[in-house]
């Protein structure tokens, strides 16, 4: 699969955020999009997810692709979790084929023992971020897209999470948008 962005431009209130951006995202590759706040990282993600339309240019899904949109596992800048539900329920609710036992096994890879059964509202900010990452990695996806996934994580937790993400990526393209590309030398760095 190839996701082709050709000459993409996007402005907000007359201020250009992306200008003539051209890029192919391909299977078996990782892309680290970096730049300061306001450089267009989240806008790029929103265009890929069809949450925004570019003002100019075109996005195409090439190859034998069966959907008119990109089927992605996504971590947004906000966790977007259901605080009253358990961590397990937050993972199972995004895919009817996710079983509680599998969700618990995945959560236990990153969370301290016993946290998977707790309501998300009872977890620390770092633990909630880990639930959001596991949830994104447990849906069937053709691309894994993570917007500032390491925000609020300690350096030690970040070091544990990166191999987890890489394992879940499999042969699909991975896009990580971050202001801090430290430890992400496995991917192609794209500066915005």
C-alpha cells in the first residue's frame, strides 16, 4: 500500500500551515514527522485521516486498497478515553473483535499489574496515555498514526513503549508526529 500526498496545501485564517507538501507513505516504513508546535504535524495527520480537507493538492490511496478512506490505528494528542470505563473496556470498545482477555494481555505489557481492570479515571496521566497507545495498536489498521504519543511519559516508559509500537506496526506504515524525535532513529525524519 502507498499513501500518496501530492502538493498538499492547508491554511487557517490565511496563515499557511502546509505548503506544497509531497510525500509517499509506504508499507514496511516508519516516518517521524517533527517540528515545533504549529508547524503542521497535526494538520498532516488530520488530512491523512480525512478529518480535514486540503486547500490544494491531492491524497491518494494506491495499490490494492479496498476502502475509500485510510483505515488507521490512531493516538491523538488528547487521550480520548472513556474515564468511567476500565482500561480493558476502552481497548475492547473500538473493535468488536477485541476480547477482554486479549486486551488485558496487551495492557499488561505496558501497565503496572492490576491497572487494566481499573477505571481509566483512576489511572495516572502516564497510565492513561499507555491505554491510548494500546487501544490504537489493537484495532485492525493499514497504518499506525501517533500524534505526540510520548507526551507525559517518563524517559524509562518511553523506552519501553517504542519496541511495543514497533512490534504492533508489523509491515504497515508508521507515522509518529513529535517535537522530540529522540530514540526514533529507526524512521525517516521529516521536518516541517
